[in-house]
């Protein structure tokens, strides 16, 4: 698809008047006030980031991973470090550019996790090419310049959507009927979602029910094991005294 009419876009690597205009109405980031994130992008020439949601845009002076950690903590969602360790045990979720997820939505990074755009795959309206460059348009109308090709973005979106469907199946398989990933995804009626629905990874599940949850529990235990050992040693010393 080629967008013929003039359009305004943001480039996460280069400041422009469009950035100044877009940031005019942003609010300070308060994790507990946000329910679902459409995308996150670094703001060029600053250490700040932009968090885009259905209910407005927010700004934060922390890194993207720190921001996601704050958001997860505020909503009692999984720890990204544990998520990453869990997903790396399954080769089809990749070893790099690991998605972030919670029970309601997921995000994937385009490049290195802390210095790149993160997208919610189900909030993408379309991806198009203009003058040799790729752009993504989100459902709220925001257009971002993509640093990678449409093929790579689509692949990341496909993997992330499979992950979200796997999580949803593990949580709702007793109340939500279905056998394929598409049965557990609330895909919007958008060009990108229609294209995504035809992708091979979303036609059948790769992991049995509960396997990802079990791996997360193992990773969680290993992540907290040093703290448990330290507490155990302290208790032992107290008892000895």
C-alpha cells in the first residue's frame, strides 16, 4: 500500500516540528492510570519517551524498560526479566527482541529493547511504503517511521500475537471456546489485522496448554532463588544466635 496524500509522521531518531506539535498535549506518565498501551517511542534528542494509549499520550523521563517495569508493577503484571527468560526457552519466540506481555495485550520492540519503538500488534491499522521508506499507522492515526522492513515488523507482530493468544488460552480456555490462536485473539477490523489473521503461526498452537505458564513459574523461582537463599541464611544465623 502506498499512501498518496500528504501525511504527518514522527521519526524516533530525528527531531522535527511534528514532534513539538504532538508533544503539546502530553501528560505525565502515571502507570496506574493507563490500561492498554498502543505504542512506546523514544523522543529524539532527549532521554524521554512517549507512551501512546487509547486515552491520550504520556511522557516519561525513564527508560522504556524501566517504564514497562513500573507499569507492570502498578497492575501486578509479570516481570519482564522473568518473561524474557521464560520465552527464550521456546525457540519459536526468539532469543532477541523478546515481546512484553500481560493478560490483556502485548508489545514488541523493533530494535534493541531500550532504545527503539515498541508496538502493540493489535493496534496497528496498516503498514505502508512511501518514497522507499516504511511507515506504520496506529489505530489512533499516529504514523511512525519504521527503522526496519514491513516483513520484519509483520514477523514480530505474528510472534507477539501468538504469544498473546497462548497466554489468553491458558487463562480462559475453560470459559472461552476455541482451538486455534485466532480463537483467543480479539482482532480488530483493520487491514493489518486481516493480513495478520492469515499468517501461519496463528493457525494452530505450538505449545500445549499450561506449558508456558509452567516455564514462567520455573523462571520465577530461579529469579528469586538468590533472595530466598539470603533470607534462609539470615534465618539460620538468627536461630544460631
